[in-house]
C-alpha cells in the first residue's frame, strides 16, 4: 500500500491550541497527525519566528499559527468569532487564568456550545493543590509513580514521564468527548491532571495502592548486561520458557533450576555478566531472541535513528531536518488506507492569521484595521 494514501480519522476537526508546554504540545501534535487542523495561538511579539513549543520541532510540527496581541481586549473578540467554528480548545494555563484574560471556557461555550475545552494542569482544576506550582518531578512525586519506579530513594528520573502520560490521556479524553458530542450534540470541559495521569501508570502493578506494592526486583532474569561493544542488552526472561531458552542460548543449561532462587541470584548474575561481555550486543540479541529468550538491545535516544527495527517500521521520521518520533497510533481502514508517518514542518508564528480570520468571516477591511492597530 502506498504510504501516501492516508487515513485521516480526525479530518474536519479544528483545534485551537493555546499550549506552550510539552503536555499540550505533544497532545496537539498527535491530533494533527490524525488529521485535525491545529491552529496555535501565539503572541504577536513573536510574529515571523518559528512556531515552536519550547524550541522543539517534535512538539510543533504539522500545526498552523495565528498571532495576536493577547493583551488587547480586541484579541478576545477575535477569539470568540474564531471559536464559533472550532471543535476543540487545548490549553495548559493555571486554573482561572484563561477566564481572567477574557477568553475561558465560559466565553468560548457562549460562542459555541458544541466546543470541547481541554485544560491540562499539574494537579487539576480543584482540590487543595490546584494552585500549586510544579514541574514533572512534582507530579511524579505526588502521583505515587516516583516511589514505585525505585525502592531506593532519593531517585530522580532523567526523563519526564507525567507530561507524556498527560498528553496521551488528553488525546483519549478529547476523542471520547468528540464521540459523546456526536451522540448528544453538546460539548464539554475536560479537566486533565498530570499527577492523575501519572498515577494511571500504577494500574498495571500488583497491589499498586497498598502499603506493600510490588516493586519489580533486579534479578538475573530481569537485568541490564554490558556487552563487549559497550552497549547493553535488557534481559527480561522472567518465566520458565524464556529463562530456559536464555540458559540454552548462553550455553549454561545448568542454571535453569536457579530461576527466582534468591540463594543463587548473586552467583547466577556473576556468570551471566561474564558471558555477556564476550560478544557485541546486537549479536547477542540476534542469537538469543531467535531461540525464544526475551533479550533486547538498549538504545539511547540517538541510537534509535539507526536501529534496524525502527528503520523498518518508520518509527523515526524527519521534520525540518530534525529526526523526531513518529506517531505511534497506526490505523488501517478496510480499504487499505492508513494513517501516515509523514510529518509537516513547523510554521512561522502568525503565518496563517489572515487565512484563519478570513475563514472565520472577517472582511478584508476588518483584517486591515486589525493589522493597522497592531492586534494581529
């Protein structure tokens, strides 16, 4: 099937994007990849500059951009007129901030009762922490996920996790709200908490909310092993079938009875450490995975670009000369159309202002007056 014959399940859905941080940026990138028209609302002071969320192409591609002087009361009048044809608003401001500016959910709903408003915040719109400042570490700590990721504290993750969890949760919520609107005809408000999104990761644990949650142990069958080329492989052969395959593949069948035997863990680990150091990581993966052991190469982010599996599936794509992760959502219709992994480059700030305002019913004279008054 030609990759250019694409399926766009959200085609016709128009999204007004006020986000300036990764959770909202990642959410609206995914919506754009699925066919939605995403329009970023940006400050007039940045007009002509690249339309980038915190400088990241990966969070900014495939979106249009309009520029407004958001300090001007006229900008709220413009937004209300544009809102009449918008399906979804995504924002990540502190609770109440959008209303204080003059364009919040109440004002948008008055202009368009079918609109869906998604507010992404750290701790949600209500509760004693709603006004608290925070970053990813704050939400991970509060959510219970940070404590579940490592039994040894203090432990500090090198990559944000709540932000991605929030972005994906927002995409699910928006699509659910669109389905509900198709049924009822009414829009609604989505209160998305990054802390709660991070807590959702605990659902796959055992007794996740008890005082004795299961922390996955580091053991011979579940461990990273260094190889001769300096790369690591991740061994996750934690059940008899895969453990036995690993032992056979490594030439140590005598270790098969040692699975989950704490008294043998140290000696078994030492043996496996010495064996894995004798060959390159890719060679071990090819050899052991082929016999049924759960062994995978460990990639750092830059190594994904050359990973053979990633290349075969097109899991990394290029936008504006920058390699970025492809949308992991891949749909195929019965007629063979499928969602594309192609990407569009970020626009310039304000590049689409005139076209968006014209589509919202603004006359050429009105647009000229707004330009003259430095509102757009």
